[in-house]
């Protein structure tokens, strides 16, 4: 499989539309499992890996970006870059999902993307795994286990049920639909996800093929999920 690639802002690099993260993942898996997951990602066409480390001890960094910065300080960083003689951030990574849209869709943040030319990297697009539907049939292992009754998780639980219905009609999975959603926004260059198995990597990559066969009505129904009722 060959995933399409898009420019990573002004970096000169082309990255796959899906990217593999590692936060809170490989430190709890056998080394062999972690290697197999990364190889499966490469086999699927992923060339963009987030190692979740915040230093550059080897001095090989080619570009820089922002992670989870609100719009105002992100704008300050973008405006300060030329005065410091450095390129603007090539990417801005923000949580973006069916149930968490405000950070990336905020008008001020949209302006930051326009001025900087940065690539949008969508993270937490499965809402900690809740939107994958794995909790619909009862308790399951995962980072959201034990939190499903909390008010902050409730919208994702409701959305997961609606995604499951739509997925059944479209012969796909809730996870693929949830990962496809961010790519409907032109600001988004790549969607970052984590995986604990090779099967999960392959299933998540199905989101790309799914986009090609969703009609206007399907997309409208997908985008409606997770939105507050008017």
C-alpha cells in the first residue's frame, strides 16, 4: 500500500497522510512487538513517525514545530521566528477529533496556519480509543478504561455509538471513520495515531481508502457526529 504524501509546511519534506505515534506505547510493549508495529506502518506506506521525545541530542533536526500550543502563543512564535533568523514552524500538532474540534477550527488558530504555512497534524483523533468503539460492548483494556462515566468522556461515548451505526452501513470500522474525519479539513496534513498491534496499524490505515468512497451524504453524516445539537 502507498499512502499519499503532503508537504510538511516549509520543511521541504513530504510526509504520509497518516503518522504513527509512540507516546505511552513502546515502554509497555516487548521490543519485538514495537519493531513489528513500526515495520507494519512502513509496509502500509507511513514515513512519518513521532518518537515523543523533546530533545535533539544528535543535532540532526531539520525543522521545528509546535505541539498543543493555543492560538495566541502560537501566533507569537510564528511572528518571532523571522526576527530570530529562523524559519517558521513547519507543523502545528493539535488534538482534533469529531468531539474536539475547537483548537484547530478556531478562527485565530486558522489565521496562524495561514500566516505560517504550517502543516496541521491532528492528534488524539480517536479520543483515547473511545471513538474506535472498543468500549461499546463492555469494559476493555485501554487508556480510557475506568473513565467512561466521566462527563468529559460522555460525548465520545455517544459519538462512538453513532460511528458504529454509520460504520455498519458503510462496511467499515468506527476507527477508520474517526481517523478519516480530520483529513476532510484542508488544514490537516497528517493524522497521528498510536497502535499496540500490527493488526491495529493495518485497520487504521483503511481510513485512507475509505475517504475515496464516501459520498457527500456520507461525509455530511460523519461530520454531524459529535456536534452539539443546535
